[in-house]
């Protein structure tokens, strides 16, 4: 149970505890009220300064800007506005009005529940010459508030307070605030209406004053009942009660709560027009308004202009605030506001990168630099491809300004760079982990390897084998062990580029590194050897593959058939197709296309036509490649009429052959003096777009893969440095 604090007089100011009352039913069967307190310094006329009270509540000061910063952090994480933070904006004011006290560190051992009020005479409205006999009033504030907590009208309050002596106004002010914190707005309004009624019956001796009105506005803000705010302000004007900074700060907070930040900012102008000096809370509230509007640039400009005015002596000239310390708090708060706005921009969409970078640049110019924590949280907010430029800039800032960086943030940056196809940038971050720390973990390793896989796959598809080799070398250089997937990607690239020697070398390195070749590895090597017409070497690789227990697939069988076609051993080709069927691997149009293509390249048109008939006998439908290869084979083998008939046949089947097949028919007829009706062939087909071929100029691939254009030239001598005999002894 929190103890109750009492009032004490300091000169002409009364230290009044601000009580919050609540019903507590935990741990005991009997219901009892809880109370939290907050102190306010209230001006007391000279005829009342005989009050002598003491406090048994331990107190610790809470800085205004610190409370606001904490509150905005809560807002960022999705929590509502806390009564201990920004919701207190309207309650905090200049020292002449209120002093904030943290009630979280109260002395649980204190048990005072009463307030002793010692007066001379009736204590109110008397001059020093009219002082009568001293009287002592003992007020149990907790019990009094408990009796009033269910009051709904002024009559209900009168029923409770009818028999009591008149109390100082701070008692009522404090109870109104307490009712507001406990969300008992009806009780607060009932007490306020009772005070208005008492003003008439006591001739103005007891009634609402400025602090009562401020307390009521604060209660409305806490209860989020804003409908009566304008009425309260009108009532103040009618009663001739002027506003002070507490009033304006509370109104600013109220408009923020209603989602009207622009209107809250207008109060700063109104304050200065009335010749008043805004307090640090006013400026902090204005910064919160910019946060609500997600206007980081506006908030930054507001602070820099404010700072310039302070340096010129235009602010804080006559105030007793410690403005030097307050500006330190406001500076930190501005940084926090800008950080939260940038984070919100990033969370909302992909087109925010430019705005974030511009605001970071403006903050640099203003000399406001977020710390490592803010930078790292912004990196985490970068999740879309377009955010990679922001993440890279933030990562660079942390590395340059801080001695440490979180490994999880580095891993997130590596992941984002890969998502944005900036793999080389991801590798640079990984290299920093190796060189500068922190030490990479398994996730770092897996992320970088996955990025290498993407690059190797791209190089493989385009037959850019040199880049594949470079990437493998880079992986090993950085302590990343390539797996079968990486080795196979480079082997396929070498095969597509018909780089037989490179394929043999890569296969040998793969085996030396302890990586077991797969059927894809053997297939790529067989293809490279077949393209290099190293048929005997290819057959030895096949025998070794079978020996080590790797089961051939359709692709491997197809290459083997092409090898025998290249050797002219058609009986072995037929044996391969038979073995395929026996092994449960049915030949497809791809297999027959490979055989017919081999015949075409070797000028064996008759054999090509025979295998075409076998394809038809297997009820396999030929495609454009089948007819084109067959027509080329027939045209080269002095069979222009048959080539012509095959072209018409393909056309009747709805296939669209290339200009290469059309030219083969026409040129063959001219070369061998055959008469054909060219008009029946139809118009010459358009040239097909050429596929990307392996080339020495890798600029196109570099742009695609975000790789540096200038790199160490590929060294063939290094690749082929091992002994030729060792290179050819594949798999041993």
C-alpha cells in the first residue's frame, strides 16, 4: 500500500500532493483504495502560510524531456500513451506552478493517510490583524476521495462535504487530477460543479481558480473526454481566469490526443503573441506534433531554429529554467523524433529511401547524430529491395562512427543486399566480419553461400565459366567451402561454353576438395568432353561413373549416344537406346534430337533420316529442333528434295522452323541442281534473337550481378597449371 504524502509550506508556496485514487481488491478480501501522489507548488496568500505539514513519501525528480522521450518510445512500440509520460505534457509546467515527482519509488513503509491543516482563525480570507484562535483540522484525504469516487452530481458531493470544514483549494485540485488518472470523469466534473456552486454560496471565498481549471483539463485529457474542453475554456473566460503555461501545454496535448497536431502547433504562436515564454514542455510537445505528422524535416528545422534563437539569447532570458540542460534533452529528443519518423517511412513503403537519406544528410548538417542503437533499428526496418541503399549507408555510418556493431544487423544487411541483387555488396559486409568482427556465425555463412549460388547459377546459365571459376576461388579465399551445387554450376558453365579443359580441371578440383560428384557433375563433364570430341576420354569417365555406383539419367544416356554418333558407331547408339529402356529410362525427343544433330554435324543425312523414322515408330512427336537438324543433315548429304519435303511436312504440322532450315533447303537445291517450288515454302522466317554467348566482355553480366567490372584478368595458366596427366585422370 502506497503511503499518503502531506502538504508543507515553503515560503509563499504550498507543496501539494497530487493524489490518484484506485480501488484495490488484490490479496485481501476487504476492498481498499490505493493512492499515487504528485507534488505541485501552489501560491498561497500570506494569511495562509501558517500551514505546517510534512511528507513521508520519498521522491525522485523526473525530467520533462526524459518522460517525453520514454513516451514516444512507447508509442513506437504500439502502446497507448502512458499517464506517466506524454500524457502528462499538459500537467507539467514552469517551476512556479508544478514539480513532477515519480511515484514509482515511494516509501512503502510510510503509513500516513491523513492531512493535518493548522489554521489561525478560519484560515481563509482574513488579514493578519483579524487572526483568531488557532484550530487544527485533520483530513483523511484517502477516505474523502473514496467517498467521492462515485459522485455524479454536485448534490452528491454536497452530501459528503456538507458537514466538513472548508478545505484549501489544492485539496480539490489534487482530487480532480486523481479522478482523471483513475478515469472517473463524472466524479471530477461533479466536484468541479460543486466548487462553482460553493463560489456563489460563499461569496467567492471558495470556487474554481486557475489550478482547478487546469486540473479539470488534465482530467479530461486523461479520460479522453474532449467534448467539454471548449466549454471549460469559455467558462474560464467568463470568470476572468487567465490561462498560464500549464493551460496551454495541456491544450496542446489534448489536440495531439485528438489527432490534430497542426492545431497543437498553433498554440506556440498564441503563447508568444500573449507575451509568454513557452516552457521546455511546450517545445517537446511541438516535436511530438511533428512526429504525429511524420514530418521529420519539419521537426529538425523547428529544433535548429529554436537552437539558433537560444544562442542569440532570445529564449530563456528571464526564465529560471536550466535551459542549457533542457536543450541537451531537446536535442536528444529531436534525434529520437527523426529516428521514429524515418523508421515509419521505411515501414510504410518502398519509395522512402530518398527521403530517409535526405533527412540523415540534414541531421549531419545540423550536428545531430543518432547513436548505434537508432542506426541498427533503422537497418532492421529496411526490408524491401529499394531499401538496400539506406541499409548500406547506415551500415557504413555504424562502421565509421562506432567501435562495435551487432552481428544480427550485419546478417540482416547481407540478406537485404542479396534480396536487392547486390551480392557483391553482401560479400563486402561478410569480408568486414572476417577482418573487423564480429565473428560470422552459421547464418552469415549460409547467407553468403546462398548469394554465391545465385551468382554461380547466373554464370552457369550464360556459360560465363570464367566468372564461375573466379567465384569459386573467392569462396575458398574467404573460407567458404563450395558444395556440389557450386561445383556443378561451374561445370555446367564450362560445358555450355565448350571449355573442355576447364571442365576437366574443375572436376579434378572438386574431387580433390573431398566433394563427391553427382550425376549432374558427370553429365556436365561428359558433355564438355563430347563437345571437344574427346570421345575416348568421355567413355573412360562413363566407365568410372558406373564403377562408383552413380546411376545414369536421361541426360547422361543422351550424351553417351551423341558420343557414339560422333565415333560413327551406330550399332552402339542402338545399344544405348536399348539399355535405356532396360534401365527404365525411356528415350525422349531430346535423345533422338541429339542423335540426329550428331548425324547432321558429321554429314550423315541417311543415318539422320533412319533415326527420324525410328522416332516416328516410337510414337514420339518431332519438334522444330528435330526437323531443323534433319533438314540440315539432308541438305549437306546431297538430298535437297528430301530436305524440301521435310520442310513442307513440318509446316503442315504447324511447326514454325527457323530461317536456318529455310536457307538450308534453298541453298541445297541450288548447289545440287534440284528443282523445287520456293513459293510453297512460304516467306523466309525472321531471324531469331541470338542467345547470349560466352564472351570476353562481361559487362552485361557484371551489370546483372552487380559485380565489379574491373577485376584481376583470368589466368588460364593458373587454371591449367597442374600436369595434364593428372587432369585427365578424372575421379582417381
